[in-house]
C-alpha cells in the first residue's frame, strides 16, 4: 500500500498537508541535491496552495527522541535571536534557490517554449517544470509568501516561541506572513502533525 503523497516525515515528525496542495520536501529534490554544498541553505518544505500562496516551512524538533541505538537524543536549542537569524537565512536562500532552479530550467530555448506552454495549461503538480515555474512566480510577490517555523519544544512555552517569532519578524519583509507553530499550538494552519 503506497503512502499518500501529502504526508511527509521530517525530524521524527509526520506532517500531513491538505490534499490539494503541491508539496516538495526540498532536501529530496534533484534541484536541492545539485545545489547543496554551494553555501545556500534550504527550508524543509516548499508548498503551493490553491489560493496562490507559496509556503516556505522550516522544522525544528527540540523534543527528546531516541536514536537508532535506542539512546535518548536531545537537540540543543539556540538563543531566539540566533535561531531567527538561521531560519531567516534559510527562507532567503530558498527564495534564491527557487530563482536559480527556475532560471536553469529555462536556459534551453525548447524548455522555455515548453514551460510557456505548461504555465498556460492546467497546473500539473507532478511536473517539476510547472512546480518551479509557479514557485518562482509566487516568490516574486512577497504578499504571496507564507513563512512557517514549525518548532516542537519539550516544555511549556517560556516565551521562547514568542521571542523567536519577534526576532524572526524583524528579519523578514514587513508584508511577510509568519507563523511559529507546533502540534499543540498549530495557529489555525491547515498543516497537521499526525
């Protein structure tokens, strides 16, 4: 039995996205693999929602978990400002990577003609050409971008989430839509941890 396409595992968490969304786990894409090691960092998920939004989502899991040998592993949390700078860079680099991938796909004349055609027919979520072209189109309009930091923390909120959100907000465009969420506080997002 195959797994539904909009369920992904990241940082020992299982994410369920709405069925009508087009999702790419960025680390698993050929685009990311061909560009990794060049100093750019990408987010965990890039998603296109039917309402025209581009979702860039980074996942941080600070909850204790067991490694392959069964020993407990605890991730070390960065200070809120340091984490915000790290995540803001990933958001920025991902937008740059989207431009690079789109530009690369359009280099050959016949690809440009094919992409032009694909952009005018119905969206095809399975097509990498359509996905990167559409992600690029949405990335050029900051009001269409939704930034999500999904951050699982082991204890009750001690203002860490809010301090991180404030620091991250100061590093993004003023029009940015930003959510700092976790399974227990999903902020009304249509993304679920199952």
